[in-house]
C-alpha cells in the first residue's frame, strides 16, 4: 500500500491564484480530512469527509472547498489564495469502524504552500 | 474534547527511557487518550491510545493514572530517531477530529 499520498510537495502561488491540493489513499478508508499547520503550531482541521459525497467543515474552513466523489480521493481547493494561507497542509485518513486500530489516523507527507 | 497540558520540551539520553507526561484533568469517562508524534515536519504518526488500562505496543507504553487525570508515554529505549514533537490528545473514540495542542518537543541526545 502507498498509504496516503499528497501532491504537490511544494507550491508557490501569487495572491488571488487558485489551485487544488491532491490527496489520495489506497486503504479503502471511509474518513478523510485536511489539516493545516502553521510554523510552531499544532495542526488545525480544515474540512473532513466520512464517505463519498459527504463533507463537513472543521475549525478553519474559510477560503477552502472540498469534494469527495470517490472513496480514494479528497482534493482541497483554494479559490483565491491569500498570504494567510501560507502553511503546510496535511491530508489524513482512517477507517470509521471495525478492528482494534480503527482510530489510528494515517497522515500524508504534506504540501508546503507559500502564497506571495 | 478535554484539554491537555504537556511540557513544551524535554531532553533524554540515547538508550534511556523517555517518559513524557500529559495532564488531562477534565477528561470524561468516554474519552480516550491518544499519542501521536511528528518527526521534523513529516505527517504525524500514531503511537498508541488507551482508555483506562495501561497499554503497550512495539513502539511505546502508555500509563494512565487510576483517576485518569494524567498519563505518561514511555519510550523504553530512546534512539536519536525518536527526536520529535509528541502530542497527547484526548477525544471520544470515533470522534471526527483530532485536536492537536502544542505538544512536547523531545530531543534525544547521544
């Protein structure tokens, strides 16, 4: 299994540009989520999904959109990038039921985004 | 989710046991204690979790006090690769989000 993969690894945007951060998992996990981590800070939840076609907001959803058309993919869209969105973005997934480790959340390697 | 308090930093000698404390005095009866770590800006990695009994796996041991108001993560023989930020998180099993605090920056010294 590749686990949770994220692309790109690094990205530089200008203010106002749009882009999509990609996240995919091959573990057939129902739950997927996006976090952002600012320098020296813990992770904050942006959006999450409990299955295909179902998404919900986390702590800091403003400026971001998500969709979940398949179990495997959970892209994060920045519609109009702002310098305040400069951060490291992590995607994560886990099962939602069954087995002794269904609460273990698997994280991707992150996307480092700079908005100028 | 209950709030957790961890020391901002700790040091430990290589080969010794690293004991990382966490206070969670407002924990509810149905909330679990989870530990994750983050090595050098990589994605966080799950370590262990427990409800009230002590737990052990291939990575670490988790000791939860009888009143459940605090816990200790033990890395029995710390190596340089264990240098990381360790997060103690308290939440209801299956809850939708993990709330990450500041964590403890553990440095393993040769």
